[in-house]
C-alpha cells in the first residue's frame, strides 16, 4: 500500500508535526514499507493459535484496595492544615 504525500500530511497534522517537504517524502517511503510488511503478516495462517498479550507468564501483581481508618485526631489535624475544605474533605481545584 503506497502512502501518498497527502496521507502523510494528514498523519502529521493528527500528530501535530510540522514536516518539511523532504521529511514528507522520506516518511511516505518509510511508512509504505511498514504497511507492506504488515500486509505480509496478514498472509500468515494463525488458525488454532491462541492470542497472547505477553509471553513471560507474568501476572498482575496489584494489591486489593483497602480502606484504613485514621485516628480522629489525625484527621482533624490534617483538615486543619488544608487551605480549603468542604465538610470532612479537602477541597482542591479541578484538574482538566
């Protein structure tokens, strides 16, 4: 699959890249080679092969979330130091 200059310009715009004319032709050639290789991989017969996300046998090692109660005096001390609070919560600016 040959990528046109217009395709590369569109990809560059999506990636917010400002490419020179030389870079556009260079990347067009490189991306075309990558897509051609992917097309070759599509021809491989993978019937009967189970999909794998990773091959090392590692498992998720995240711990369970547990609630730990703080002593009341520590909660009051922490809230007293907050610049802004609402009820028993520290009020912060919203994150965009």
